[in-house]
């Protein structure tokens, strides 16, 4: 999710390029707004999944969303965010790159072109993960698991326990 704060005042427009951004006057802030109306650590802007949040850190002049002073708020495209004396319009790009689902295996029906279907193609088209055997392993059990190879099995210790004095 790409998000921006588009400046509606004299301040800079801001690209929100990290999941959590600290906003304020302090040099340690991710976004530094140099104004006496901005607290040293004014607010936090966070991207949580597809949601953009703002949290006021007890600043003197507060944070306003659409004209209302808030401690916490969810931001949406078109909202107006005021931090001290800086006004921004929120722009959140909700587009995600669409990943095409894998094509189902081609059946060899009558009249269909004779394209070979590999085992990899079938596995890639599966909805659920498929356990694969390690080289040299036996066939899978009915539940899909594989038996432990003999060289990895722990042998029971049949020696008597040590004597306790």
C-alpha cells in the first residue's frame, strides 16, 4: 500500500514509505516538521495491512482529521489531516498488483492439442501445499506424511539405568 500526505499548506508533501513513521520537530523523527506549533514528538502514522492510522502522542496543538481533534483515527483517501499548522490531504493507493492464479492442468481430451503436463505444473496448480518426498524416501502414507527414514530413527536404549549411590 502506497500512501502520501499531499500538502494543502506551505509544508512539503510527504511519502509514507515505512510501516511506522514518527512525526515531530525532534531530529530523531522520521518526518521532521520545523515549526514551533509542532511538538518534538507530535504523532505516529502507521500502516497496518491496508489501513492507515494516526496516533497523537499528547502533542500541545493536537492532530485533527476532517476538522475534529483526535487521539487516534483511521485515515482514508480524501481525508484532511492537520498536524500543528500543517494541512494535508490523504491519498492511499489501495491497488495491489494482481497475481494471476496458476492455470489448471491441461487435460488430454479428444481434439485438444497434445501438450505435455509435467508433475511440476500439476503441483503448482494445487490449492493446498503438497508434501514432497526427500530423495530416497518411501511413498507417502494415506495422511500425506512420510515415514521416517531408518537412519534418522532414534533407537531405544535397552541398557540398565546407572546405579545410584
